[in-house]
């Protein structure tokens, strides 16, 4: 790994339900600049995520400087994003976009320990842009596909991140299969087809 | 520039590695044959070339040009400064970026496609899109891992009767546009002949401070959650992608006294959307010839069935 040229990390697709269950972070080399990964409960490492949801609330929680918190909701839960002076583009977007609005976010997972000792996970956004509902729906289906891919290989013996997930999380992955079904069932396209059958 | 001078320079160039012969000297020799002895220019050229071959103790194959080149497939071109012959169809003509370029575009053969450049000073016939040609004596070139061929005034061009089939080396990628990298938006390129490097603070890495020419470009990253693919959108595909045309971009930059507003606007318009892009791959990049924005999901029902079947 350390000999390879630095390559851009892929942006994982993960629903809020699963993302918020994650808490364990790790590096794969001793290099100070080695990427930091969040371990996803379905057995994958995430240095970057991409998601699309509804910005429902935003608050400038900074004291001296602007520091924006945004709540971005997908069909399974809520992503929390934080953008301050070191994420100027994302901070500007949060300042300007009026909720409710569909937004697409690329960013890095961050964990922090709360006062009661539990680990919370949030996203430090690299970009936030306003998009339309078609893109949100495409993301839901894409994220469902990627999550199913991870679930299908979770029991493979050679799946090192799945073993790592078993070791660090005591969570039944069936939860995430249900989250996938819930997310898909929430789409208008699916409802429309069900209506068609009933009629 | 006279024809004789052109031939003379070409011959001098061919022998530049073997004899210290000047273009003037060659021209004198040619002039004697053509003007005094009324020999046709082609024949004079052959005769003078043979004279210098004798002088240098070389065979015709030993010198660049002269018809002894290796004929190559376009996809075989993998080094710069080689003299080769190719047979190819002109698949696409592009807008020359500078007056020094007469024609620029894409050649194709069964192995793939390759950029070509024809200089205004080369004095060659005008090439037409869709026509197949044999090119003798073209020089290969490389820039940032991308290869091309340059036509020059010694290049022989013959139109072919049979049409050359063009292999498709374009690849198709799709995904969300998750990043637009530095060096995107309204940029300035070096105006020096054949350079086109992007200027940094008004400076070209090769030619120093120059008066650059405006262009549009996006270096973007498509990500489908499994792999990332860097993509370069040229002026045309950037305009198509963003709906912002070069003139409008210049106006935006002028109004704001800042060129970065253009890239900012492009980010707002495109980041987070899904695209399908196809084009040839050069080094790490796919060059976007075709761009399609992807809308809503096509078959969510199939995914739901998959989810329920685990």
C-alpha cells in the first residue's frame, strides 16, 4: 500500500441508518498522512462518502466564526454535517441553501466522543450542492445496490472488513437489509407501481 | 516561402543528424537543377537527397523521412519523436486554438484513434473529415502521457480509395460528479506554437510569462461508489455540461474581476449530479466526447426484489 501512488479514495454509498451505527476508525499504515477510514457495519472501509437527502434544518452554531450544522435526512435516518472556515465552499452552500431542499454531499466521515463516552459520527463536507428529486431517487437505488453488494459478501471468509465489523460491532446486519427495503419502498416509482397492481 | 526553400529545409532536417548541411546550401543545389537544368522539383529533390546519402555513406532507410519509415497502427504509437507512416481516416476536425495550427483533429484506424496536428507553415493540402489517407513521414509527439502525430512539410499525403475502418477505443463511465479539481473553469493557455499548456499566474512552465488565450475546461471526478475515474471536459463538453459558454464565462470573470467565479458557478451547476461520459482514455483521464446527464433511477423494482431475496 505505502508504495502505491496516492490515489483518490472512492466515495462509499451508505444509508444514514448504517452510517450512524459506525464508530470505529482506523488507518492502514503508520504514515502520518495515511487515510483515515470509518469501518461500516456491513464490512467496508469509508474514507469518503457521497449521499443525497433533504436538508431539513441548518444552524450557525459557531461563536466567533461561522460554523454550520446541517441535518440531512434520507429514508432511513439523518446525516449530520458540520462546515466551518476550513470548508468554505460547503459553509457557503449551507448559508445560502434554504431548507427544505434536496442536497448532494461529498465528504469525509468524522467521529467524536460525547460527554457520556459514546462515539458519534458526522460528516465534514467537501461539497454541498442543491439537486432535484430525480437525483435523490437515483442515489437511493444506487446506495441500495451497493449495500446489497456488501451484505451478499458479508459472510465470505476472505472479506477482511466484514471480519473487522464482526469484531468491533455487535450489530445484526439484517437491520441494514431492512433499511434498504424501507428506503426503496419510500420511492414514488415503487408506490406508483403498487397502485397500478391494486387498481 | 518558396517550394524550393520548403524542400531544402526538409532535406536539411533529414540529414541534420548525419551531415552539417544548411538549408541554404541544399537550396542552392536544388535551384541549380530546377532553374538551370529545368528538372521537375520532385526529381531534383530525389537527386539532391541521393547526393547527400552518398556523401554521408547512408542508405535511404537510415534517414528520417524519405519513405523508409515503419508503418504503424495508431494504437502502437507509444513514444515521441519517431518518424512513421500511417494509414488512417480523418474522423474529427477540431477548432484550432492558434493561428499557427492549420488543422487539428482525430485520426482513426482499426486499432483506435490519435490526435493529429497540421501546422499552417507546413503548406499541406486541406484534409476533409471522413476521408481516408495515407500519411508518409509524420512525427510522433507526447504531452502529459497523451500521444499525437504532427504533420510537417515533408509529409506525403495520399487520399485512399478504400475506406479505413475505425476501431472504437472509447470507454464509457458513469457516476456522480463528486469533485471538480483545480485548473478547471475559465483558464488561460500558452499561445506558443504547439504548446497549449495551462498558465499558472500568467506563466507557462515552458515559455514563462505569456499573454495567454482563454479556454474552458473541467477536470472532474466521476465516482460510482466502486471506482473513481478522472475525466477531462474540453471547451465543447464543458459548455454542454454547464450551459456556460466561453464568452459568457469571460464576462462573468470580468464583472467579478476574478476568474474563479466561473469554476464556482460550474461546481454549483454540476457537482452531485450523475453523468455518463464516453471518450478515449489518455493516461489517468477519460476525455469526454459524449456527455449525458442521468435522471431518476431506471428500475428500482429490480433492486427491491434483490433486497428481499437476500
